[in-house]
C-alpha cells in the first residue's frame, strides 16, 4: 500500500525537483500529487483521500478544511523552525531522505484509523512493555529485552515512560543529563530536539542506551500524550536505533491506545496466579471489543510472557486468543540486576516480532 502524498509549493522549480527525487528514490512508497494552487490541492484531499499533505508556508491554509485522517506539515525555508501554527514544520532545503523520514513520521502518527496497518517498513522496531497484571516483573522483562537485542549487536534504546519508574534501577553510566532535561526540551519545543536527545542519552556497559531517571517523579507527571508521541517520533526520525524498548504503565485510555498503535508489539507479563490471569483476560477482552467497534488493530500485536512462574501454583491464562511466547521461573535470593541478566539470556525475546 502506497502513501498518498500531496505537495503544495509556489516555486515550480523546487516542486519539480522534489517530485522527481521522490519518484526516483521512493516510487514504491509514495503516490505523489503536486500543486501550485491551494484550491485544487484542497479539493484533491477530499477526492483522492490524501494521507499526508505538505504545503509551503507561503500559503495561508485554512487548517479547519483538512480531513481528519490527513496528516499535515508546513514546508519552510529555515532548518531552525520545528513547529508553525501548532503544526509540524519540515525544512525543504535538506536531503530528500530526511524529508522522507519526516513525512513517514507524520503518516504513522495519523494512520491510526487504518486497521491492520503494518509498520514493518520502518527500520526502527518499537516494542512496548505495559502489562495489565501489576507486580509480575514487566519492567525487568523490558530491561532484559533491551539487553538481549544489544547483545545481538542491535543499537537499542530502553525508554522508561512510567510515572514512577526508573531506568537507573537497571542501567548506569556517567553523565549529568537525564529525563528531566528531555522533558524540558520537549516542553520548550526547540528545533534542536534531536541534538538534545543525543546529548542526554547514556550507554550502559551492556550496550543499552537509556535516559537516567527524572530528578523527581513530578517531572514525569508533566509529560503529556503529545510529549510522549513527539519523543517517540523524534527518536525514530533520527535513525539512530534498531530497537526502542518502551517501558510504560498500562492503561486503556485513548492516549495510551494511540501510543500502542505506534508500536510493533505490545508485551504483557503474568505470573500464572488467579488474579494475574483474571486481569489479563479482562484486559484482552476489553481491547478485543474496542478493536471491533473502533478499528483498533492491537490484538495481533499483543504477546504474553510468563514471569516468576511457579509450576506448583501457577496456571496458564487459558485459550483466550493471546499469543504466549514463553516464560521464566522465580529467581530466589538474586538482585534486580542479576535477575535481569538471567532473563536477558532467554531466547523468548526473539519471538516478540
């Protein structure tokens, strides 16, 4: 399936160059429509069901007339402009592959209503660990998964988005910056966000990249859904990572669902106890219902890992349709880092995607 891209630009020479470049390099990705008059462009948005519309800031576009399913960004001359009129801005005087990645990012953020959307064209794979069953070691599994991929020589980022979580529980490295600095950069909406993210990231001795915990949990509470989405989008856009492992509190509010839609896999953990199995069953049923009524394609991305499982007291959740990819026993008298190191040796993580 090709992305339908519309470009509105006054400079005919530039328009010809960008269309030629995209048609040559990304013919299999885009179906391109080009315009120099806004009236024709806006009409085509409705007739052709355009996925992404990029318009020069020289035009006064009535944003209220844009279809809700259509992603939008301004073409601007300066690389120092990140947002314009509360919409994304793309510098048109940069390499075509950078423009291409930004358009892909905009498309992925606005393609949530397309059921069964495949994100497999992305080089960066995003895996989210967020389980409805609390206390079953989901964060430990997320950290172990990051270590597993790092050991496969994959450049991997562990991104803890929990309200009260901490990357420092699992990883450590020298450096003065952390998640509070990242949040400040997101809030200030500066154009150099990618540079700030690079300056704040640390690398653990296991090879995993991470951001240290925020100075206080109150900083994490300041992060909105839009902040999280922009952070994830920017990290993908840099092309720096093969895998991004997100560790997040589980929720089924609309904002969390939107984040889940941007990931390749959603991993749940359970310990086989009655209360754990009940929570998993009810959450899976709830997501299945939302999928039927709202075109939310999520159940095919969910997989279950049993953790702290006891053969004496634990039971499988049963045949509810969820993909079970393996499990780990209880590790007695071991520190958190020792447990994570043991978990990282399991091949179960290779079955997630």
